[in-house]
């Protein structure tokens, strides 16, 4: 019995720690404000395609919604992916968000989500948080290109609306 309890506790602790940075915001109001791709911190404008958003929505529905909610509302122990999420990731290079999704989310075993799927999921999260793409160019999947783009801060606008 002891050999089963220890790995279970370790797994639960790992899941809890992965979500800890977001945990206290599960009650945040999911209102969205429109923002355009950011140039904050010398970053390039954020662009993603409608096709990426649609593909990201499919990935989210299949792998993320069971914990984060169908409408990104979160749950008892899982944070929402709305206001707090946007504030938490504001002005952060998108390669860090992509890496976090790839390596820290409990249902995403490291290395199992192809880069194009990670980019689609990031595009979906940007879109759902009111970010307007600077163009219909796809969000890149390469880390070095994502590192040059930042998650726009709430209320930030650059006037690059298509």
C-alpha cells in the first residue's frame, strides 16, 4: 500500500505545483478586452491565422478543457485562462508560454505536442483573451521567432488592427 501512495502523492504534488502560479485566480472575471499584437519590450507584432485559432480550439477542447473549462473559466483547483492568465503572461516572450504549455501541463507529456500544435494552442489562447492578430500570418512555431514576440498586456494597443 505504501508503494502506491507515495507515487500518487508525488504526481498530485507535481500537478499542483505546475498550476501554482495561476492557482489563486480561479475566481477571476473572464471579461475580455481587445488588444492588438504587442511591440512592448522591442518585441515584434503578434500575428496568428484564423486556421491556427480553429486548430488550437480543437486541441484545447480535447486536452485542456477538462481541467480549465470549456470557456476557459477554470475550476475549483484549476485557474481560469482569462484575466489573470493574460495579466500573468503580459509582456512575456511567447516562447516561454509555448515552453510552459509543452513541459508543465499535466496532460501534455514532454515532447508529445508537435510545435505546430503548440503554436495553434498559443494562438487560440491569445485570441480568446482578446488579442487581435496584427495580420493573418501564422504564429511561428520556432522558439527563436516566438522569443521575439510578447504576450500583449491587458489594455495595450499598438494600432496594428487589420
